[in-house]
C-alpha cells in the first residue's frame, strides 16, 4: 500500500513537472525580427486593419481621442471581466519602453515582457497570422501616438482562471499561425484571408467558442452568442442565414459605410469596427469581400 501511494505521488510530481514545462511561455527567435526601422505609413494601415483603438481607447472616446490608447474598457465573459490595458507610448503605464521584440512576442505569442501569458481576450490567436514585417510597422506607428498616463486596472477573474500559467496549456490547443481555410490560388482571396483571419481578427466575435474558450473552427464565421451578453453575433458565411444574398460590392459598401443592402445601419460593437474598416483601401475591402464569399457556407438554423 505504501509503495502504491509513493508511486501515485511520484506520478503526480512527474505530471506536474511536465505540465509546468509544457505551459511555459514560447517566444519567437530573436533572429526572426527585422533589424531595420518599421514603415510608419504601412504601420498606420495595419493599425486600422487590427482595430487597436476599438478595444484600447478609453470608454466612449470619440474622433481623434480614440488614438489615445489609455485602455479601461471592460469585456465581460464566462471566465471573468477583462479590462483593456493602456498601450499608449507611455514608459510608465503603456508600452513606450517595450522593445520591438517584446511587442511582437506580445502580439503573436501572447506573452508579456515579464513572461506572463496574456488572456485570449487579447486576440493574439489571430495576430499570430500577421507577418512579422507588418507587426514591426505597427510598432513603429504606435510609438507615434499620444501618451496616456492612465494606470492599468487588474482583470476581474477568479480561480482557476486567475492562474495564468494554465493558459500555456490552452495555447497548445489553440495558438498557431496556420490558415483556417484551405489556401486559395487567387491572390485577392489570399489577401482577404490574411486580413480576416489575421489582423482583422473577425473570428474572435463571429465564430462560436467551446466551453474552454477555444474557437470552434468547424463553424468558422458562422456567428454565435454575443460575448457582451445581449443578442447574437451574426453569421457572415455565404449561406442564406448569413450574408449569402449579399454581393461582393454590397459587402464592400457595408464595410465602408455601415449600411446593409436593406439600408439598415450597423449597431453595437460593430460601429467601432466600421470606423476602422472605412479607412481601408478599396482593394483591401474587395479582398475581404471576395474571401467571405469563398468560404464554406454554414447554416445557423
């Protein structure tokens, strides 16, 4: 009996050690980061593609004040309430003292400069598909934005979700940089896929999640419960229950103006998304539309 108990304890220690090892933060090779300065002009485009201000501007910020990325917005989920941090170029409360290497590991690996896992309320699972060049350019542009000295607020989570190390195991299941939909030979669809699956992180709201918060990719962009608790996020696949009746031109117009083909206007959190997509080039909007029309049609009924 004593030997059996010792064996169980030993197995527990070994399993715990393996779990600790597997859940450790993962970093990009330092040699993979370009050494040249980022392209600020392209960084601005990536900024709007990525929708940084939609989450990191102060609550109810309008106009140019949305570029003061002081944080403070609350995002309520089944796992707790997450509060967007200050990502302005402040050296004290923001990311002003981060190196480009630290910034890209945060963006693509979900790891803080202090070696902590970020919660996937931050869409690093999508940003992982961004090119390193775009990430470097985004860093360069964000360093030009106004500083905010607004202190960060702690997330409101309880056990076991307050144990960040466990997110390393979650990442083993859900963090990768592979395309979700099979690659197309059409360069325009490829561009649309890059924007939707990567920087645009459309799936973070438009794809349902399982009980541990992983995206159910079998229902890619088929809509799901609103994480804010009210209503549903719509299906944006080319099914009749989604946007199957919309033409590519109508999708482009919606992303530019916020008006649907039925002349209804956008509402809720999509207002902030349209504020970003309306700044994209017609070529990128057309690429997004073409990609959305090419993905599998999934019914929500």
